[in-house]
């Protein structure tokens, strides 16, 4: 027979949830635990499931009890699974010239945490490894799990921007990426045929004028797991209605946008431009998108979270929730983001992406993940 022993550090409600190991024969055949009798030379193996974010920081062991038929002799073997723990958050930036919105840039100071006491700097153990002003990059350090890409490269160099290392990172690293080229120098790199946006089915990016932004709360958008995580089920109970009228999101004359009605299904729009300066109605122009399936955030205007004046009146709550998403994505990868994948994501209608990522019940599913998760979410 096979059973689990666990030790957790998640508080009074903490216990391992929906995590069942399998006892298999050496060839992968499932063992008949109740009635199976096997030669004494038979080899067995234990197959553990993927550890998800709600089951982080547990010491997980499977105990297998083997007995000899007709005898009282038994032997217990303990097999440990590597626990899921947070990786240190290491950031690296790719940028061009100018570097508006790049990692550490003045125009990114709300997001970076240089203003308002929010942003990346509030994340424990966050550090910046460095930045590169090259036309693309050939390699990205193995420790990096937060990649900031701001490819402001105009003309022919922009049209031929080298996305190879970024695309390899997106494909092979279980980590986080933000793409935030916001001026006219960013249009050519984002729109060239090799960009990850084009690979993911995104429309062409357009450089736009200064109409400020508003939350994009339509029925399809607000029913996604990502929207619910950042808004409806958020840990600080943020609602778009918490932002008083005429307190919009900052978008100046240096920005990029994409038409919402041409976006792929994986794109969840958080902020769109208003229809006019005097309106409080969102237009068809997206400026902030979260894409769990393709593993990036796209930001067409880094100054959406610029500084104190533009993250007051409860707007900082959305930034705080995004930092919760960003930090956990960087530190835990798909062990966290699988809980925000839609069930119909990827090549499989059941949410199987074909690369070890499979859609799971969301964090706020207390019946599935236990009260410790809800306890944390509502802190």
C-alpha cells in the first residue's frame, strides 16, 4: 500500500490538498495495491504529481509498505518529493534608446517601486541583475525569472530586431516576462514577423495620442480567472468602481495600443484608452494586457503606474494585485499560473498546454485547495 506523510508551514488550516502519488511497476503499469502479488525481484517506482502553489512549502513524502505473502514480514520505504519553494526574484532588462518605461527608468517609477511605496521593490528578495542596451540579446542569465523587454529600436534595426533569446526564454523558462515598448521606436520591433506578439496571434501595434485610460470591464474579460484574481477575488477586494469618476489612468502622447476586437482569446485587457478626453467609456484600444497562456504582460504605456498622483484614489490597489501576480509568476512559474489558465487554453480542450502546464482550479476554490488559500487571499 502507499500513503502520504506531510509537514507544512502554511498556518492553522494548512494541509496538503488534492495531491496523490501513484505506485507503478518499472514499465509504468499501475500497481494493483489491494490484490496485487508480484515476484520478489519486481521493481517499483512512485510517480508524484506536479506541486501547485497552494501546496507550496510542504515536506512531501510517500510511504510504501511492502509485505511478503504468507509472512508477517513488512518493509516500509519512504520516498521524498522535492518541495515547491519560492525562487529568489531576479530581474533583467532589455532596452533600446530611448528607454522610456524600461527597468529602473524614471517613467516606470510607480511599477518599479520608486514612488508610492508600491511596485517591484515591495517584493521580498527582489533584485535587478542588470540591463542590456543591445539590439536583442544572445543569452539571458539562467537565474533570471523576471524579464523586462523594452525594444525601442527605430528604423531598419527595429524591423530586424533580434527576438531569438526572448522567444527562447518564453518557450523554455517557467518565469515572467513584461513587454512594454511604448513609443514610436517600439512599433517596428513589436510588429516585425519574429516578435512573440505576432507569434501569439496579436494584431499590429499602433503608436497613439494622449487619451487617458480606463478599466476594460466587459463580460468576456471579467469572467476570466486572471480578471477575477486581480479584481473580483483579489486579496485587497479591489473593484473598478472603487476609483472615483474622472480618476483615470495616465496615458500621454508617447504610447502604443492594439485593437481589442483583433486580440487572441488568451489576451485579458485590464486597461483601454477612453473614447475621448471627456468620456469615461473604454474604447477599442488596449494598453495593458495579461496573457497567462503565452506567459507575458504587454504594457503600451509604462506611465499607467507612473508616480503618486497617478496611483492614488485606489488605483494603487490594482498595481498591488499585479505585483502579487508578477511575484508569484516569477517565483513559482506554472506551479502558480496553471491555476489561472482557462480550461479551454492551449491545444487541448481540457486546458493542457502540451508543455507540462494544465489548467487547475483557481486559488479561491476553497473546496479544492483548502481554507489556508482563502485565508491568504483575503489578508
